[in-house]
C-alpha cells in the first residue's frame, strides 16, 4: 500500500458549444495513470453523450447480419468437422478437444506457437451477452484451461505463458460472430504481461509486499471502485481504464492460469456473467476480454493472475471502432465513464 499512488490531473478544454447557443464551456479531462505501470487514461464523461444512445435491443440490420453469417459459419455443426483444423495426432489423438457443449481446435491462421480456438457451443450460432450463462462459460473456460495444461506438460520444462482471450462482436475484432475464445501460449510473455510481472517484482522488492494484495486492501478501504469479492476473486473497476466499461478480476493466491481449480473457475464464470448481464442492460453488444498470467506450472508471490474485460462500440453498418490514433499510436486510452460510477452501477449485478 506504501507505494500505491492514484495519480490524477484534471485539465480543462474551453470551447463555445453550438448545442447551447455558443456559450463558453470548459470540459474537464481527467488524465489518470495506472498505479503500477503508469499507463495513461483520459476520461471525459461528456463524450458519453455523443451519439451514444445504445439500445439494449439488437437492430434489424444487425439481426440480418447474424442470419447471413450463419450460412457459411465454420463453427456451426455442418462445417466444424469439415472446415476447422485438427491437432496433430501426437498432441491430441482425437484431433479436437470437447467438454460439455464446448469444442476446441487449432486456429487456422495462428499468431502464437500454440494458438487454439474454443467455441462455447455449436448451437445456436449466435448468443447475446446475457445468453452466455455461467455453465456455458464454464465448459468453454475449463476446456481452454485443459488445453493450456496440456501445452505446459508437453513443453515442460520449457517456460510457457498462456492466455485466454475473447473478441466478441465485429467492433471488438471478431471476424466470426459465432462466440469463441482464443487461447494462446508462447515461450515468452506478451509485452503487457512482461511489464506487469516486472513492475510487480519491483514493487515486491521495494515494498516487501504484493502490489495486488495491497491494491485490494486500499480499494476495499476506499470503496469507490471495489465491486465484489467472491471465493478469492476480487472485482474492481480499473483506476486508469484502457477502454470503456473496464472491469478487472484479481485472482488472489495464484499467478498462473494452470493453478485455477474448479471452484475458482466457477466463481470467475459467475462474475463474468454478472458483467455480461450488466453490459446487455447498458446496450453493449461487443467486448474484449483477456487474461494476464504468469509462467505456467510455477507460482509467484509478487504477481497475481488477472482477467480484464472492456466494452466496445455498438455494431453498425459502417463499422464503428473506438480505437483511434490515441490508442493505436500514442498508447493513451480515451474513455467516457468514471470508474467510480461504473463500480456503483455494477454492484447491483453482483448481488
Ligand atoms: Zn456458427
């Protein structure tokens, strides 16, 4: 707790607003830095008012696109066996993995040494966020964990860094609407995971305690961004979010995905489902999720396993993206909701 600092600076932008008869207006812009990594986030709550009347209902054009995409979906039962890749026999003798309603197979165009796709269920082809029930989530996430454990055991003693990721909806980068996870494992961590591990280790050396445990303690005390704690998983609105509606889950007392047991997975899926229901109520139809995991099969005291989820814009015929030059080139996120307001709203969904 000693070194946790919630840095914030409020800047003001002045303009004559055409919507109020060109009266002088000063809009506050909060520039926040992530307490661990220093990653910046710019919050202007007025941006939420822009053309942002998202409705919880799916509009007719998007419904049409869903129907259309069903005709040549690789993940639907007619195509899955014929058109999705299989693992080599020495890796998975049956070619593809299955658990309950979930299926897992290699990504056809991988960008990691081990890169699999897991679909939540073969039918129906499309599920709205609120339809992704805890039991569907649990099958798919458990299968993803089985795959990561298999990779870790096959590669052992080589270090392996795995992640479970989700692009849901076209604005989140999903090329296929049929809901699916992407599971990656490589011999080296991603840039962000490497940074989190390094900063956590430095904090540990400097302060003699875990940054993540200290963060939980201070966030609980402040109460502004703390949402809930269930079975060792703490749910928080990120202080300096990298996107709108960003929530993080800190899994206490574990640092790697391979350490997750059934009870922990169940609690994770229930928490994710609460967020998905909240997203649906807010009109969110697209989101990204990722895990940040330490080295497989090896515990760390300085680092904790983390999941993050954030919302993306509403799918529209002329594809809307909220990642512009600030996010893609300058490495600064522009956000329209205060994390404290987000946490306040979300608490009801965890009750
Ligand atoms: Zn499908």
